[in-house]
C-alpha cells in the first residue's frame, strides 16, 4: 500500500466491527485499553481471525511495567503461539530490564518463538515492538536494538505520554529508521493531531478511535458491572482518520 495507513486498537467484538466499518487498514487486538492494553481472551482472538483486515495480537500478561519473571515470559510465548495458530498477521510485544533498557534476551526468545511458529503455520508473523520502547533511557539506541532483533515496526509516542508532544523525536526516529524498520506513531492520535504527525514522515499511525458513551443501564454501573461512562471504538472516528490518510496516498 502506498501512503500512510491506520491501525486501530480494539478490545471487543464491537470494536472489531467498528474498525472494519470505518475503513481501518489493520487492527491491534487487546483487552483493557484503559490500562494500556492487555492480552485478549482466546475466544476474541479466534473471532478476530475472521476479520477482513490484518490483525496483530498484543501480548501483555498484566498491567504495570514490562520487566517480566519466568512465568510471565512463558505466558507471552504462549500468546505468540496462539496468534500464529489462529492465523493472525502479527504480534505486538515488549520487555524491559529493571533499568528501563530493552530486555534483549527475552525479546530475542520471543522473536524466535514467533518465527518458528509462524513458519510452521505457513504465515510468518509481523513483529511490532510496543511502547515499552518509550520508557527506555535512549530511544535512538533502542531503535538499533529493535532492528538487530528483527522487528518490523516500533509503536512509539516518541518517549512522551502523547505523541504530539514529541514531534522532533518522532521525526528523528523516522529518519534514523529509514527503510530498515517502520515507526508506528501512537498515543493521542486524532484528526486534529494527524497533520502534524504526518509532517514528521511517519507512514503508520495507531489510534483507539474511541468515544465516550453513557452506560445503557444505570443498574449495571450501580452494581459495578460497567463504568458510568464507557469508551467504545467509533466507526465514524475511524472513518475520519482513514479519510485523511487516504488523501495522502499516491
């Protein structure tokens, strides 16, 4: 595809349908978006595999930081196998050391699992390094680590909570990456911020495209079964971003 593309992160079946209806180019599948995203249930993985778009699975076993113990590393490896077995297009992974640097050994192990299982299933998995990258002490150096590990892209906000606040770093990363690895810009992407993001040369953007919706049944919120205000993937918002990106395509 020529020109920038849109990845929409979703957490349920309604989100998948909204991303497809709005014209997204790719889906990142997760759960618990309000926590930055966690590994989704296997039932949702199987449902997402039927979508007419490439789907990448976020493998993150818990909320919080990205330094994982042996048991947690095993869970991520199994999530990678689940993605390959379901026929998904890719996985989104990341791990850190206690000092914030990328955990190269753990990531290398997971990349090997992805390569082996994807090859065995006849469809190599695309590999995205997630926003654990944004917490490293030296982003340009970590980019080189990601290239050496064999990642296809890095999901990043340029080291800031919101990508629009880190445009100079984002542009620097895009230039450094060249054709070796793709920079996927995410966090705070909207129709308002998109033109500035595209000016950095970024060719892929990542957004949740969620809107606030009042809980349909107040009793559900009163009993703690839902939030008072829910945030749902909105097909119209997806369509707005998709239209801007399509206008930039050759």
